[in-house]
């Protein structure tokens, strides 16, 4: 079945994953007693496949998140070009959002409260395999535990050559968190103190500090924000990065936690809906080009046969909990 429904037996929290559309978790409803909190924004009838796949739910971005300048890069002495006929592009002529958000994933296992899916370039998007230096595989297990949705993520290099890669998690969080609240009742918090300078949504390689940064540390009100920014200098506590959306009127918050291998946070307020994206990235935009220009862009290179693991949690709770 293309859509998998998950249910937490203790709280009644639910989630839905469109396995045929990039393993996109397009619905998560956290149950707090008698109160239902719809956390994720998605277009009505998203699972029909008739809506932009990067505009809803939790698109998974691999083997590169966000943009590659002009859809071109070089690696190990070879030039690569990503044709618009085979990958996604945005209006300024840059390839965008990787290879797997618009393809079916294979389901490996499923229970009432969890599902595991896998995507390998050579099997699930074989026409895209020549566009990357080598094959790569990503596996994601979504599970519900109380009012918490967790993603356990594994990236593998199944080949005999190094795999350059990056990963992004493009969650769309609904604003406000209650039908009785207004967008201005919500604040947005992220533990960031530096920002990549962007020109045309692409990093120049320069890092901005101080008053040049649109601060999310202090929890600004959602209705004061107009964001499409890439943050770095992400702070963690005991290896955990925590972002929050707080609806003061409802007394409710959504907390997103991830391990500190996600070293960038992309913050985005989409113009088409009332939502905010707080996107954990393992690298910045256009990392495969920037890294080779001597910029520490966070690009990961996985040796042959090696495995990387990470995790992200989205939890619903009362303020202060």
C-alpha cells in the first residue's frame, strides 16, 4: 500500500507516510490527552501525487540537500551535469533537493507503530546513477512513541569507491498549533548564532556573525519572520540539537531534536501557507562545490563499505515540558 498509517497504542498519536512519494511523512498528529495537535503541514490529498512534492510533509533530501549551482560540479577529476529532464530544478537554474524525494521507496518492515523504508540510487532511480560519483543507499525507520515521531536514519556506501553526500530533513511545521490560536501567538526557536551569506539562495562561502544574523535564539514571533536562510554555528547540549515552536495561547509546543551531526539548520517560511521549516542538514547548500573551493561546507565522504547513522525526533508537549 503506498500510504502507511502508524498509531501509538498508548496515546492514540498517529502518522502517515507516503512510501510512493519519497517516503514522505505528510501527517503527524500528537495526542495530548483529549487534545489533538496536527504538527505537519501538507496539501490536501497530498498522497494523490498531484501537488509539489517539496512543498508538504517531510521531504527527505539525499544525496544532496537544497541546491547545486547550475546543476554542475566536479569530483575526482570528472565533471558532472545534472540535466533538468532527470532531476528537480528551481527558477534560478539550480538543481535542487536530491534524488529520492519524488521516487517510491521500498518498505523493509512494518508494525502498527513503525515502518522502515529504503532507497538505493541504482535500484530506485537508476537513470540518476550516472549523475553522482557512486551509488548510495539511505534507510529511514519512522516510529511513534507516545506523542513523539522519531526517524532513525542510516546512510550506506555499498560500493568500492568513496561516496560524497549530504542529507536534509525538510519538515513543514504548522503555524499555529491550535485552531483557537493565531500565527502571532507562536514563537520560533533555534540554537543558531551564525548564518551563511547567500546570493540567489546559494552560499558565497562567507559566514555572517552578530547583528548581520536574523536571530532565532531569542524566540521571535512567527509573524515577524520572513525566512529563507541557512544557519550554522548550531549549538548542542550533550550532542543534541533542539529547536522549538511554541504556541503560547494554546500552551503547546513542538520540539524537534536531532544529533549534532546535523551541523546546519535551514529556516524557511513558505509563502504559500502558514508554516515554518526548521530543517536539519548535515551540510550547507551547494556543499559539493564549496568544499572543493576550500570552504568547510560539511560535505561528508563515506568510505567504501562504511555506514553513517543519525536520528531526528519531533515531539508534542505542553509548554515547559
